[in-house]
C-alpha cells in the first residue's frame, strides 16, 4: 500500500522551461500507482487560499515541451522574515495554518514543491509544522545545492548561447563592445556556461571577494588588448549579480524587495557601459539585457529528461514515505537529498573548474 494516496503539487518562484515536463511525469507516475494528484495554483498562494484543480492524464497531455507552468506561479511566502542577533529567522504566519487546514480538508498526504531555494525553503520549514513535502529543484540560475543541475538551466543556457551567436555578427560589423546581461543573482552559472559556449571575451560573475568580483579597469584592459591584436569588437557577458569594485562590492539593484527579502537586481550592464564610455575607447559600448527571454520558450531535450526523472522520483519518494528531501542529480543518479543540506549549500557557487577553463582559453 502506498504511503501517499493523494498528492498535491505546486510550482513557485520564477518559471523556467521544463516545469510542465515535471508536472506531466508526476501525474503519469502517480496515475500508474493509483494515486490522485491535486495541482495548486500560483505557487504557495494555492494552498493558502485553497485554489486548486485536479490534474488528470488529459490535463498533462501535450505539455512535455511547453515552457512556463500550467499551474501558474508567484513569489508568496507564508513565513515572516525576522532579523535577530545577526541571524535570519522565519516565523510562521496565519498562512501556515491555512496551508495545513487546506491540505487536511483535501485529504492530501504529501506535497511536491517545484522551485528554487525560496520555494524549497518554505517546503522545508513547513515540514517542521507537520507538512510532508518533497522538493524538485527548478531554477535557471542552477544555484540550488544538493544537485548537479536544476530544471531550466540548460534551456536558459541554450537561449543565452543563441543570443551570443547572433550578437557576434553585429558586434563585428559595427566594431562595438556588446555587453550582455544575464540572470544570476548569487552565482554565475548562466554567465560562465553561456559565455564559454557563446565565445565571450569577458565573463563577469557574482563570485569573488567582498570588495567586488570585477573592476572596470580589468574590462577595459581586455578590450584594449584585443584592439592591439586587431580585433575591433568585444563581447562581455555579465551576471546581474556581478559586484563592481568601484561600488565597494555592492550589486546594482532597483530597490524593490520581494516576499523573501530579495532586492530586485538589474542594471549592471548599463552601469558598466556608462563607465566604459568615460574611458575614451574607440569602440561604442551597447547593452543587451536578456532578462525574461532566458525563462521562456521550449524546454531543451536535457531539461525534458531531467524534469521527467525528477517528477517520477518525487512521486516515488512520496510513495515510500521519504519526505523533507529534494530530487538531486548526482552524476547520473537521482537521489534523495535532505532539504536542510541542499539549502545549507545554497546558493551553490559556479564550478571553479569552469572558471579555470575560461582563463585557460583567454577569457577574462
């Protein structure tokens, strides 16, 4: 007899290609085990407000390749953030009880949460209040600990690489410095993978010492060195969370704060362009911000396969009574990784070997 007879599922935080692939796998695997699936709408708002829909085989037919999420998503937090003695605490609000009440009313035995560290952090904290949850890592930033890859990263990488391939031709034709800003608040996975695959000349990431992860002087040096080599263009890939030393290591932000206390980032590409314009370079800097293009579109084959594996395993963990874990890809195996461990390892910094490879082939 399965541990779980009725499973709930939600998708929280930023979307990415591959989520629907996971939902399809969850419903199909659960159906094979005689388990009903309830889909909560718009992230954690769903179980808080009681907004849900049964998910049948018909509901998930034809969604394998679709981007986005058929359930909708939001950045909703049922816990209140509190700072105490230099530590961040999350105190339960009345929304936690609302979640528990709605799960009980619906007869849901287990909840599968698909999302990044914020969504999975809520799942872990709810476990301390009696909610049985399994997490599926999904973020284009690929910065969740406990897994080699998260759903969405490879699809975003494909988008960034394609953009760089196209931008190379116009940069070369017009003799420009093209600055391409990509996502990556705390880690440079997209910037490094995309920059390597797309032939960038400079890659700027958030990782680095407290005083800053890059300087304008370093970028200018690369551009001038390339000019001396007869190369009258340069491609600079910068993660949105890259930290200029000229700003004391602070990130460039809009000032808006979300429900999890994150300041909305954006603008480091334009900031860098303005700085370079003051350096009397013979090349004109231009900025392309890929922004939400990285989250949209059709999921790559890799993400479809990864999401399918994660969806199947998440249901099987619930059937086996294995909770407070995420589906972690370790090498070629999907394993249960304690959520506490995965969250403690988040944000996961970019692989130092990739940074070494970039330097080894002349990328600064």
